[in-house]
C-alpha cells in the first residue's frame, strides 16, 4: 500500500474463519481497510467504474438469482454434477465478478469452490458465455468443473497459478477440453503437472519461481482483445465476441 496507495476496499464483509492465524490476518486487513473507503458488496451489485460493467455475481456465500443479460439457457452439463463436501472456508465466500466492456466479457470468480460455482450455472446458466475465463482458485481440484467451465464457453483461458500452487492436472484438462477454446495461457509453469498438462512455452509467463512476469489483456469495445506475455513479448490478437 505504500507503493500503490489504495482508496477503496471492496469485500464481502466479516470473515467466517476463526483461530489465531485467521484472526491476525483479518485484523491486519481491517486496519489497512480503515485507511480508505470500505465498499461491502452483495450479489447483483456493480462497481462504479466508467465505461466498464463490473457485476458481482457471488459474495459472502450467496449468488445472483436472475440471469445476466443474454444468459439464462438451460445447462445440460448439470446432469453430471456431483456435489463436494461443504466448504466452510473463506474460499466459498469469495467475490465472483463478470467484467463487461462493450462486446468483451470476462469471468473472474475469485476462489469460489465447487458447490458455489454450481449455483451460478445450474440448472440454468446465469452467467452466459465469455471471451476470457480466469481460472477459479488458481486451477485447483476444488474448483472449475466442466459444468461451469464448458458452460462459459471461453475463447481464451488464463490460469493464475503458481509453480506449485494450483495448476492441477484435472483443472487444466477441464479447461483444455472446453469447447470453443482457442488458447490457454498460464501465469507459471505448473512444476508438478508434467508436459502434457502445461501450455506451450510462449503462452507461459514464468517458467520457474524466480521471476514475476505478468500476462496482460487489452480489450476493445467491439469485443476484440489482445493477450500479451511480459516475459517474452509474445502476444496474440483475438477478434469477434463471446458465443451467444
């Protein structure tokens, strides 16, 4: 915060986790939050950003009940859904967002886990389709089932994993097999996944844990966008818009 001052703190409210470590973490965050403006959000809220629609679709364990514009189709993938054990951690209370800029749409569902993702797309897909899908919860096995990833029908996916955090083989394969997917980008090479479950080298921003290169998305109102790898200056342009 000293290097990048923060004026607004957007969250879902109090934490539900208890114990010495969670309490210490939340106390530190609350102290920082008190230096700016606190903006608690609930499903259906939007953030007041000019020309950009940032719609909250999940927060504090709840989700939107009505489909977003253009969404609402019955999701046949729900018939194969198998619920997971109830997640009582903060992950299940993550803020999930849909970002829209003209014809460009992107899904960022934070760390939402299996059952909460289900509520967003089953029995009907309340989110619709997207141009870019940021993998949920770093691409761990507790998130990102076919019932939601394939329903979103992303043209491009970006896995925000670490070398040894997330990037599981199952989550990677689910995204890789998504119908309509053109390219799969990764923040890090997944060290434990093997060559068969990593993107091609030009699409990976960091090949080990010693660097911190980023992946940049530049979007246009007409739905065109470019994804760039900061490490090697590789970029690719995508035209059109999300499948309706």
